[in-house]
């Protein structure tokens, strides 16, 4: 897990996703990720910056 993804490392992306889940408040957490390559995305993006795929999945964690 030491590859580069558009200037950010996979490790820091994974860390952000885990922090969002583990350090969440009582509100639900939403994680959006590319179905093709698994990149975690910002909610404002319509397509994956890593592979260009527009098939984005949204996980809601309560």
C-alpha cells in the first residue's frame, strides 16, 4: 500500500477513511469510492480522478 494516487498516497487515503469511520459522531458517515479501482473520493467528484470511471458507490455507516 505504498503507491501514489494523484499526489496523495494510498496510505493517507485509507487513514482518512478509517478516521471517518472510527472518529465519527452520532451522525452517520458516508464514504464514496470508485467501483473500478477502490479509490476513496470526495463527495463533490462525479468521476474517479485515478481511473476516470464514473461508477461511484456510496456506503452509509450508521
